[in-house]
């Protein structure tokens, strides 16, 4: 059997999805006999609901909008003696949704990044490097988290650093607040501050970091305090760790990132009962800070990876450099110095047209690659930058619900392992697809697939 291409058919949406190699569907309940006869080549006779389905597939472009009996006959495992009329009647009765297919056996998983980094060995000033990147790719490199930082690799043997797309705009009036944990956006919350805080506007010093002792106070980042780390994966049921050691804010951030996830960040974490219990009547650094650094593409990424020994935040060294000293940490330098640099190439595009989910899917597959999938926090951060510029309140993603098997999946054949659902999103039902909010925390919502929104396509 030719196993180079198989397909998945959604009779509700009349769509065909191509997948490589062998596929396996994990069924949460036994399928009806008519289902197995028509669509599945092999079913566990015990009826426990574990199915292996192998389909033959024509090129995706050969399938049009309607799903006819002739097309259904391309599926291996169909019972020959069934008449066309019977099959059509059965298909009309069945409320088929898309099936989640998971690669098995000799198939290997791979991560499709939503951007590509390109190392340019020619030495240029920071501004010349930015112009080159914008003309050739998308922009100088933006970095959203440690996953991105670790992808910035260079040929061995190079000693000098390379420009990335971070530049300082000195002056107190140019500072912006950020949360240390990547993906958590800052929103004004005056009720959390102590009376008269933040209050360094009239002071000669810069109070750019925050600790809390029941309310927030801005202080110098070189001050010392105990601190609290957030950990998203270390122990089930435990997310916050109060560290009873006195450190500067940058040292505390470095400790949390090394041993946990990051400094506690965002109003949701600070409102958590566990955090309040862990820090009751204790002073602690939190992940709130402000600086004058901006990304060349105007993204809101708060991720910083400064080398605490080399970094200087002054008016002479205003452009960020990734050091080739084996640490991957960042320093700063005079923007007029000539250095190699990193560009990035965007692999996602916002389409500012309002379409139904199926129309959006067809548009992406005809003009790009697919509706975008989000399989981790890093990709969520890249996609949300596009969603911010949408002209509709939500943007369609490649996220779909199968009511037959009762779970969500990505149309690009990836499992939903990372989730970012809004609370109170309602129950699952047929004809639902996933959309990201264009504002706020950019959570996902379950929307009727006949709603019309902007949408985001992938280009890889």
C-alpha cells in the first residue's frame, strides 16, 4: 500500500485534510457499525473504541466543495456491496466532525516554528542591519522567550556579538511597565499600588522594579529583598515558591528562571490563594519592572536576557547584542559599531477580511499553507502580535471540535497539548471552532463556525 499520503474527511464541512504516512485515531467511545463499515479499515473487535484507520488520498486540490458518493468511494475499507443510495443516506444521517489523527510508528514529530531566524555575517551598524532585515526578511530579530533565545545560534569560531532588534530610548518619560514572565501583558492596576506609588518621577534615581508587602512599591532594582517564584510544571498542585534569601531583582529573576519558571507575574498569579498564603505578611519581589527598551518591530515582548556583568543601561550603549561567549546572554553596545546580526522571517500573516471558519480555512490553503496552529506558549506569543492588529474582535485559528469523538484538535494534524481557553467559554458542541481574542489576554473562545472574523494563516 502506498503510505505517502492519507486523507481525513469532514462530511459536515465537505473538507479534505491530507496527512503523511500512517495515522491512528484514538476513539473515546465505540463507533456505530455503519461508521466503521464506511470509514474505517480496522476496528478493535472488543468494541473498546481503539481504531486504526488508513485512507487513500488524492491530491488536496482534486477535492472540491461537495463530498459526493464517488469521492467517498476513495476510502479504503468501504463495503463493496453497499449501493450509492444507501451510502448517501447514511452519510446524511451521520453528523461527522473532523477526526484527530496522531502520527504513529515510523512517523516523527517536529516543531513548526512561526518564524525563522537568519544569521547575517556581514558587519553593519544597528540601523543598517535593521534596514537590511526589513528589505530582505521581516525585521531584526525579536525574542519572546528562552525558546527563541536558544534558537539564535552562530557558526563556531566567531568571537564578536551580533545585533538583535532591541534598542533603548533613554529618559524616564519613555519607560514602560512589563511583567517578567513571557506572555503576560501589563495592564494598569492603580488599586494594587501603595498610596503615592509609583513615586520616582521627581527623584534623581530610577526605581524600575517592584516589591509587594500587601501593596506594590517601586524601588531600585539593586535593592535587596526576598522573592517569590512561579513554577508551571514542577509539582502538581504547587505553583509558588517563596525564596527566603535576599537578592537584587535581576538576581531573583535569574534564580527563578534557573530553578522554576520565572518571578511571579500578572494579576491572576498575584490573586491566587496559594500565592497569598505563601507570602502572607512577607515582603517579596514580584516580576513587575519597567525599562526604556523597545523591539524594532514594535512587538510587546517583555523578555530580556541580560548578562548582569556586561550589560550597561546608559545613553552611550543603546542597542542590544547577543554575546557569543557560550551563555547566549545579552549585552549592550554603541549602535554605530559594526557587527553581524540576526534577522527574523515571519511565517504567519493576518488576513483582515471577515470570513466563516471554513472560508478562512480554504483561503489559507489556497493562498498560504493553513490556518495557524498554536502548540506551545511561544507560538501563542507570536500569534497574538498579529491578533492585536485585527479589525474584528476575534481571529480564527486552525482549531476545531469533533462532536463524534468529543475533543478539540488542530487541522494541521497536531494534538492540542497547550491550551489558552477563556474561562466560562461554554460547553462543547458540533459546528464549533476556535478563535483568539484580539485584545485583553488573547484567550481562545469557542465560536460557531458560521461567525465571520479576521483570521491568521501560516506560511510553512
